[in-house]
């Protein structure tokens, strides 16, 4: 599955990652790469929790690049 992830560096230099399609799914890292790994793990945990509680899983995104 694919989900859009937003990563921004905060005022302390920490990279904060969030997944807008999964409310409250946030993570962070000291580097951008670390934040990417951490949000990937957070998304996995979030989806597992949804499934365990019988909640619907949001659909995967599909993006196209048009020039």
C-alpha cells in the first residue's frame, strides 16, 4: 500500500513525519532518512491496529505525473 507522507524539519532540527490519510499517525527522526523509517513503522502499526479493531483501512493512493 502507498500513503502520502509529509516530512518537515522543525525549529529544533528534528524531522517530523506525518501521514495525512491516517489521523494522528506521526513520527520523527534526527535525519530525514530516520524519519522515513520511523513513519513507515508507525503506518504499519496504525494499519495493524485498524485491522485488529475491525476498522476500515483507507485506500492506497495512486498518483500519476503529467507533464
